[in-house]
C-alpha cells in the first residue's frame, strides 16, 4: 500500500503478530481463559505488546484505519473482563483492517485471518443440515 513507511510497516507487523495470539485465546470459552492465571497473564502481556507496537504507527496511518484505538489504549484500572472485551471485539477488527496493509510482505503468509461472522440465516442453515443427517 502506498504511503506505508518502513516504521509503520514494522509496527503493523508487530501489532498483527501479537493480535493473532490474542485472537487465538479469544476462541476459547471466556470462563476457561479468565479462570486460568497463565492464560490471563498471556492475554494481558500480548494486549500490552499490541498497545506498545500500535504507538509506533504514525497518526496519519492511524486515521486511515477503522480501528477502535481508544479501546486499545492502556488502562491502569483494567479488569480481566475489559481484557476479554479487547480480545473479542477489538482484535478481530485490528486483524481485518491491518492485515491487508502488509499482504505483500513475507511475514503476511504466517498471519491468521479471523473467521467471518456467520449470519443467523447461515447458522440456521447449518443446523438444518445437521438435522437431516440423522
């Protein structure tokens, strides 16, 4: 993408590398993750690393992206539920918005793409298919 500086590109890749860990954790049940001290620590550390890397992205580049930057900012009073909200709501947006910026780099081959949310119609269709197989 034109206009992406080397610093922005490096920061974007760093954000994405940490975001994929957070996204992977968010795929597990909330209770399972938040009841485990090690998982909570990893979630907190990876979100912190995302925040740190995001600070290196230029303000001009930030404006071009539809990412809820305010929710990604550091909060000293942050609870585990707030971390979970960042994992479930912010991280998929970060991955979807920022991944196309670095698709032309070799590192992009190893980045995950979040699953698209299924509509209610698609979910019902899947349930209907399962019932017919019985």
